[in-house]
C-alpha cells in the first residue's frame, strides 16, 4: 500500500492528442514526470541571471518571473 496520493493535470497548446499523451504519461509514471520537471527548473535557474537581494519576497518573485517567462 502506498501513502502517496498523485493528482494528474495535463494541459497543452499543442492540441488534444498531445494533451492526452501528456496526461497518460503523467498518470502511469508521475514520479518520472516530477523528476524531469524538477531537473528542468533547476537547470533553468542555474543558467539564468540570478539576483539575490536582502528582500526575500522579491527574491522569490524574481525566481517565479524567471520560470514564468521561459
């Protein structure tokens, strides 16, 4: 028995077939999708301009902006 509860949501601007394919991939292997997304985010932040200020709220917002503009 697993203590995990996976929620799968898929969206795409590449049409219904791609969305269904992404959903099925996530449904059958959510950990792999999570790990791929985590690595992508880590690599994105590592290869983007980094700004660190004394304002922790600004720093968090800046990271969100970098991720959102990708």
